[in-house]
């Protein structure tokens, strides 16, 4: 009887263990591939000139989103939105300086959420923009520390690329000479010294793939897959750095393309009836320096490049794209060799598009099609069938899509929608439009892309999280891609497009109203009647001082005055006549300080808020000394 009971216990135990292992195995792995500055220059997107067989192979049995758009066409803000499923006006990352968790310490990211749901999350290469996260490349996201670039291996006879990019003898010789010159002169930042004098925009060198950093990233990814712990599902994030400038790629990828067959952008000037603020001077392109390069502006203030130089840049972009395609192919091949492809979702995405001379623009940094449109391809091994979706999608949709496919809970506050039905063959999404945005100083352009049109409205001194009125509008654009894919004419004043214009204005107004999510919270914290003369007098003096020191706009000055009044009145209401100790008062003041900081986040950047607090303390000290 004892033997029988023991045997029964063993059988039940093995069944339980097998069930747990099977449950882990059925959770799909995720191979999350990010490609820097990747526009849809791929065969699957209809570019017959591009040579991208490995990406096309993923798409063959996956879903390709043809009309997919970024939230902001610049690395830091775009990646913050992709990885959190939240728009820039929520993350408040609009530039390349703001660190995502400085403003939103508890914001949830895709890899972090998968880690919290039993996944091992591993990252290498460029996933987040390093300028917008902590030194650990967003520590909460990873099960193990993000793999450092300094640990990458290069072939015998090669050092790590000079300045992170170059391997040709000609270029590296000049770089190291300038580096030594910087050291002799006692320059504190030798790298910056070199970059400001010599940083070629491309390199065509006869070197192995893994002489460059992207080849090293591919090799390390292959090692990780070879030794992957398969007892639980993995989320492997691989971030390739090309085809971002400089366009460096081994010679064999340059040789794939005949430069004489490269076509230049057909329309290289501003649109008719242009909104000038929509354009830029291609500053990123101008930062690449070589003795033979001369940059000049045309009559419209845009960068004008010689045709031969344009052709060389476009050649470099395609060569770098084919180079990355080959690295992706190597990683996917290892995935198949290990048999992991049968249970691994593959996601391929670019953080934004890239201007290659259209509108006489280079780089990204705009709300035009060539900047906002970027690839998104998702392969689900359970579907294993290819589909193409041409209705609007956007990168905030990626977070809920992956959670639904993986069968884990989806956070409730995400800004996107799941695209799982499209991955299963549904042609149309529920979205009317994708939203992109781009700042120009105090103005923000919000762009709404439907299947046929793009409507962009430029707003003065406000974000989508605030109430927006007609007088806040600086300018509007309307493009019809059915008849004008090159955005030659802004149709906003065309009499034949007035109904469409009105429709978009209504859609934009509804969108803006939907984004005012903090309104109720702000009212609760800002509803103190202006009866406290001390708070009013103090707020007036402090806000007036800060406004002058920081040269604030009228709307920001008014907002600051109201916020400071509520802070001082709230502190007075909670502490005066209560018989509290200094320690108890300190707790209240700290809570009010934190609440005030959150409110200021609606109008000011992190840097501005730090300056506000600094100036506030200075003025408060001066006023207290007078008393």
C-alpha cells in the first residue's frame, strides 16, 4: 500500500512538473529587433531597388504594416513611446536630453512588463536612446544588465571602430591623429574635438561584417541564442545602429548597387502654400565633416547638396540597409538552428523614417511622410502566413499587440490598440488615423495620417494635454497622397478640399479633448479660492521674479502664478494653527512640493522645473530675510 501511494505521488509530481514546463514553453519567446533610422527601403514595402532578402523572408510569413507611423521622428522621443506605449506628451520626452524616468519614475516599459510576467529580458545594442534613460539603458527593463558595447569582440587585426563608426585605414589614421592632437592640447573631450573637425558621412571599406559594431551586435546575439536558458520564455531585444549616419558598411554591400542607377528625390523644395515652420535646415547632416564637403543653403533656407553627393549618400543608405539585413539574417538563422523559431514572435521596427533629399531635407525631424513612416513587421509562429495592412497604425500599438499575442495581461492605460486581429488576417484596423508630432521651439506640430490624407496643425505654446482653441493655431497643412505622394502642394486653402479640412479639424479637436487626462486631478489640486492674501502676494512676487529670469511666455507665467498660489495656500491651510512640529510640517511641505512638480510637468520641461525651484528658493530666501 505504501509503495502504491508513493508511486501515485510520483506520478502526480511528474505531471505537475511537466505541466509547469509545458506552460512556460507555450508562452512565446520574443525576438525584438530595432533598426536605427530605418525607412521602408525594403523589397516587401515595394522598393524594387532595395536588396533586403532576409527582412523580406520574415515578412513573407508575417504581417507587414505598410502605413505605420512614429509618434515623433527623432530617436529619443520615438523610442520612449515605442517602449512604453505612451505618446510624447505623456512621456514628456520631446528631445534628446530628457530622461524618461526623471519625469515618470514608475512608467512601465514593454520589456519590464514581460519581465514581471515571467520572461527573461535581455538587451543589447540601441534599444532606448541612451541619452533618454539611465546609464544601465533603463535598468528596470532587464533581467540581467544591458550588455555593454565595450564587451563586443572584433576580428583579429581590428580594434573597436574609431569614434564608434570607422574602420578604413584612411579615415582611422586621420581620426587617431586628431585624437593625439586633442590630448597634446589638453582638450577635456577628445572625442568631441575630433567630431567637430572630422566625421565623414560614409565609409566604403573592404572589411568583414563584424569589423563594424552591427556585425559585433549580431555575433553577440547569436551567442546569446546558442546559450539561451529555455526553461522560461525570453524577450531578446537586439538594437542595430545603421542605417543611421554615418553610412558605414563593408564594401560588398556597396557593390550590390549601381550608383549610376540611383534616382534622386524628384521634388526638392518647399511645398506650394507651405507652412515654413514645417521645414528644417538639416542640421544633423551638416554635423558630418570632411575637408572636401561644403554645405550651402538655397533661396528657401534649406540645405542644397550637389547631385553627386546626394547620389553617394543615397548609395550609402541603401548599402547600410542591406548590411543590416544580412545581420538580421544571421540572427534569424541561429534562431532556426536552435529550433526556437517555432515558438518565437519576431518583431522588426525602425524608430522613424529618413529624408533623402525630398523637400531638400535630409535626416528626420519633421512631420512629413518620409520622416514619420517607418517599418513594422510582426511574425507570429502560430499564424505563419503573410499579410499586408495599409490602413493606419502607429508604434504605440506595439505594446498591447505583444501582450495579447503572448497571452499576458495588457496594462489599461496604454495609448495604442492591439493589432492581433490584423496579424490573423483582418485587413483594416479600427484606427481612423495615426498621430505624429514634432516641436519647433514653443510650437508643436500634430500630424494626423489617414489612409489617404495627412493633416498637420501647428499649435502655439501648448501641448495636446491642454485645452486648445482656434487662436492657438499657428498654421495648418493638408496633403492628399492619392494625387500628390511627394507633398508638392498644401491643399489647406484649396476650395475643393474644404469639407476634408473641416472633417480633419473636427477629428483633431476630438483627439485633443481626449488627451486632457489630467484635467480632473488638476482641478482637485488647484481649487483653492484666492482668499489667502499672503499666498497671493507671495505667488505674485515669486512668479514675477522667475518670469523675468527665465523670460517666460504669458501663458506659462500665468500658469506658474496659479500653481505657486495653490502651493502656498495649501501649505498654509494644512499647517497654520495646527500645532504641528517642524517634522510634521516637513512631511506636508514635501508632499505639496511633489504635487506641485507634477502640475508643473504639464507646461514645463524637467530642466525648466529644476530652474524654477532654484529661482523660487532664491526669491523666498530674499523675501524671508526682508521680513
